[in-house]
């Protein structure tokens, strides 16, 4: 048995070393400096609007990784950098999942027009309504679901107006603007995180996110 265990341990160490090596190589070359930073005028933005670093999330309400990012990374970002006034954080809609993404986005834009704080509560709550990862392609974003989520997460908004805005697609132009930005900034996965014009290769690498923000703060 003993040699077998030794061989197993040796293989494990070798594989770990390769993974670590591969990871460090990715970190060196993976983040992409873009020609410019996405314009955040008319986008929901949290934090000090004069903060020197702008962080943009491109997110899709139907995307399981976005939900995971919002639950794992966003709270860290909020505590370390948004609440402390170091960054501005903006959310831009992505429509990779079609009609349902569009509907969620329309609702988000309408709520933001009514009450900017309510938008963030709704955004978080809608992500929480996602079915489990294995069934995320199931049809779930409906007007009824949105109204239920809005009523629970943002009870102070005018719900009748929200329903009207969704049905009349009042803020369609805002959603289409976001879609144009997705094209313009070549967003091809969600969530995509851009920090002062740099697209983060791995949005779940919080150390890397911190490093880019600190760099932008001149630290
Ligand atoms: Ca928008």
C-alpha cells in the first residue's frame, strides 16, 4: 500500500503545481486594458459619484454566475470600497438570455427612474429568485414574478406605475443603450467587471479586483 500512497501524493503535488503555475500565468496576461471605460451617465451608480475609481458590472438576471458574484464578491466590494467612498459602482444590463433578460432589465430601469435606492434592493432580490443553477434556463422572469419581487423588496415605489412602465416598455431605450454598450465593450461573458477601463479576467478573483482598484487609487 505504501508505495501506492506515495505515488498518489506525488501526483497530487505535481497536479497542484501545474494548476498554480497555470493560474499565475493567467493573472499576468488575462486582464484586458480597454481603449476607454464604459460611460456611466444614466446608469444606476452606487457610492461617491466623485470617487476616483469607477467599477462597472455587466450583469444578466438570468445568469447564475452573476447571482454568485452578487452574493460573494459584491458584499466585499461594498464594505471595502463603496461604503468607504473609494469607488463608484455601476450596473449595466446584459441581454444574453433574451426576452427574460430584457423584461428584468426593463423593470430595473423603471424602478431606478422612480427610486434609485429601490433599484439596488430589487436588483439583489431578483437575483435571489433565480432557480438553482442546474435549472437556470427554466422560464421564470415574468411580469407577475417581477411585481412580486418589487412588492417585497421595494414596497415604497409606485407599483401600478411600474407595471405600466413594463407593459408599455417605457424605458426600452435605456435597455437598448445597455445592449449597445455590451457590443461596444465586447462583453462576451457575465458577469463582466471593468475597473477604470480594465476588464478583469476572473471576476471572482477578489485579490485581483482589489489590486486594480488600489492601483487606480494610486496606492
Ligand atoms: Ca442601464
